[in-house]
C-alpha cells in the first residue's frame, strides 16, 4: 500500500486553505500590478452603494498600516 505524502503549506494563503496554482505565473503578476494600480476604482465600483469614500480609503490603507 502506497501512502500519500502530506504537502506542507508554505505561504499564508496556503495555511488558510487557499491553494493558488497561478500564484507564480506572469498573468498573476500582471493582474496584481493592475489591481494595485486600480484598487480605488474597483472598490468604489463594487461598494459604491454601501461604502463612503472614507471606507474605501481605509480599506486601501489598512494592510499597509498594520503589516509594516
């Protein structure tokens, strides 16, 4: 009987159960660059009904303040 070797999570996303096979691909990098550049318009378009401009700014700045 053959046993499967357990794959160890190496990234934070993997530890939370998000396996992203595209994480190291050029298309993923391009998407992340675009999202970083367009995040304000994306958030405003998605949450304009319920979020204020202040909410959007806090969402944009939140990880940078807490992760440094």
